[in-house]
């Protein structure tokens, strides 16, 4: 919690940095020094705390419906005192999240809802890949015998049970909105529902079965696979398996199989192993190579957006680039008709989410405020002039309403005193710097946007560094603040997905009774310790707590005393 200080009659918030080895005081002025001091604070936070920090991991006791998620999220923001500071929310394309965004608009007075909704682009790419691959996983007919039933692990039954909660959330959301949702999973529409059965292939399914059988047959198939690799002088590796919840795993599996084509043919062709039913024909090997080629761009897109640098400016150019590839490949006769049909399906899914960007203002604002793009990108992409004018008007309206009237360093309130002190110190003649004879100031808030757009785009590396540079911050004191706000919006929700993955690793089958309270503490501890925010004294204090009594009811969740997991920064 900051303290209030006055420096030369200027009011400011004084924060004590609690990062390990720092303990500095950082001040954020609330009047004329606000712009520069805010930038200094951003730099300090980035240096000591890193790019992002896990704030909270909260248990949602009710079903994960959009309404419940919105209530929990709004409460978290209230608890941290930042409910009025939320510019945008980035989340995946689950329908519950769409409902959450709509509900947040009513729960948070300053949040505009769908207009500032950022859809996780990595998840969109994953849905495009699933649409492309859907016809390669033809479902077995109901009631038909499954020769692999004896190999299916019990874990799949558990997975089905876990998915029931999400399905229940979808039903509740549909009931609230009065709509029937066509998605078979989060954000994925069955674009191939009308395809005939003879159009659907089971290439990828056969590869999955080979990998699954080999992995779980530790006494017969797995040794035989390793022996095959050894005979061919290849490095010993386990066949990669496609996993529905792991993005790009189909591409990785096909890539592995193609790299080990000789070994796969020898392995599957061995009749003693009983895998001859899954042997691929020459045409299927050709299709596998083509499938690998068309999936490569989606693999690269996901890998790029998994990095910590991409912001939402990269989304529209990436969508355009992927769309161009899908279009050109779908028209290329060198590809098998199955591949071309799949590409058209993937293109429809991509276009569905491209259209959704029109509902959100943040994409266009960020594009215009990127010095490398401005309005030129839209012109080069051959947008209609009406659309370009709309993008310009959106930026203008937002700037005028929220930024143009903000006070910045050098405004009138702080100039007379500073000028007087400087003149007294230097004993210069006041007429040497007579304001009326000085050049007009070039930082009129209402003129900043026009001056920025009137200059040519320029190639830059780090867009946040460009706007934070003293020269650009001085030339555009208000517009730079708007640019930093919008260009800091993440393009993906990967950081959140990683937290879920960590939670899965924590809650293993050998310690499945951890309370939500303990899970929250462990997740935050793991994240904060990497940033040097955990004191040794806190660790010792928690570690010295007495053990839980053995006579506790095993059917009840044990709750530690309030505040046991508090970390005083």
C-alpha cells in the first residue's frame, strides 16, 4: 500500500519495492510529473518482478458457468483493488468465457465487455488445426466392436468424467442466453458434419494406434521397436503419440513417423507383431507427407505465440498470412483431394474467428498505434476505405475520451514554479525566455494523434521500447500512454494455461487430497519464488508448523488457520 508524499508541493504515491535485494522507494506523481514517473515505475516493476506475475489461484466451488466465472473474477479484482484498471481480458474461446465477458460488463462499471475482449490466438490456431484434422479421425460406428478395447486405460474414463463439469457449464450458459450451442468442444464447430463417410480417412488414427500399442506393450512391441531402430542404426526413441489436449501433437507425431519411415515400415510390416492391419499404403504415406506440410505453418504459428514477446498487434497479420497459405494450398492440385477438402474446412474456422475481431476495438487500436503499421497495413491488405476510416475513427474516439485531456509532465500547473526556481538559480534575464516569443508547443493533446498518423511508418523492433523512449514520450506524451496500454495486451492466455498444467502436476494420484487452499499456496509459491519474492523467514515459518493430527476425519477437507499461507512482501 503506497504512502502519500509531497515533493516540492507535488503530490505522489510512494511505493516500497519488496523484491529481493532491492528495497528502493519508487514514486508516482499524481499531477504534472505523472507521465515520466509512471514510465519509471513500469521499468522498475519489469526489472524486479519480471514480465508477469501470478496474482491469485482461486477455487470456483460451483460449476464453471460464465456467470460464476464472472463473479469470481470480479471479486478477485475487487480484492486487489484493481477493478477500475482492467482494459482488456484475454481468454480462450470456450463459450463459458464468452458469457463471462458479457457478465463482466455489468459487474465492472469501467469494463466495456466484448469491445475489449481478446481471444487467445494460440487457441484459435489449435482450433484451426483440429478442424483440418477432423476428417482424419473418423469415429467408429456405434455398437461396432473395438479391437483395442482391452488397451484403453482407465484414465480415459476419468477424463470423460472431468469433461462432464464443462458440459454442465455449457448447458447453463445456453439456458441463460436461450441459445443452442453447436460446438462439440471449446470453440470448435463441426465444419465437416455434412461430409460423406467416404471422404473421411483414418490415417492419423492408425498412426495413433501404432504409437499407443507400442507404448503400452512393454514386453513385446516396445522391445521390437527399439530393436528395429538399432538394426537400422537409428537413435533409440519412443514413438510420439497424438494427445488431444496437447497442441500440435498430431504434427509432432506425423513428423516423427516421416523421419522414421524406414523403421516404421519394417516394424509394422513384421507379421509376428500383429500390426499389419495398420500398415500404410503408398498413397497414405503420400497423404501423411502432405498433411505434415500443410500443418507446418500452424506449428510455427503456435511456437511463435508461445514466446513471451507477441502482443495483439501480431494477430491480424498472422491471421492474414495463415489465410493466404490455406487458400493457396487448397487450390493447389499437387495436394490430395482429402487434404484440399481439409484445408477448406480449416479456412472456414479461421475466417469465423477473423470475423469476431470486428467485434473488438483493441485489435484495430493496437494496429494503428504500432509505428510500423499505422493505417498503412490496412491499405496494403486492401481493406475497403470505409473500414480504414472506421479504424481511424475508433482510435480517435478512444483517444479523445480517455487520454487527450490527461495531465502530463510540463503542463501549466507545474511550469511557473519550476521556471521561477530556474531563473533564480541562473540569474538569467526573464525576457530571454519570454513565453510569448517562444516556439509553439508541439504537444497539444488533441493534435498528437494527427501528427503521429501524418508521419510515415518506420521499421522497429520492440514497440514498447519505442513508445517508452524519451523522445517519443515527449513528442506524444498522451498518445504514448494510450499506446503502452493497448500494446501491452497479451495475444494469448498461455500463461494461464501453464498454471493449469502446473496444477495438474501438483495434484497427482498419490496426493489427490490437497485442499484448494494448499493448491493456491503452492502455485503462487512456485511462481513467486522464481522472481525472488519469497523470504527465507517465510519458508522457515511455514515449514515449522505442526503436522495435521491423525484423528482428522478423512472425508472432510482440512482447513489451516486463516493467514497461515500469507507472505508479507
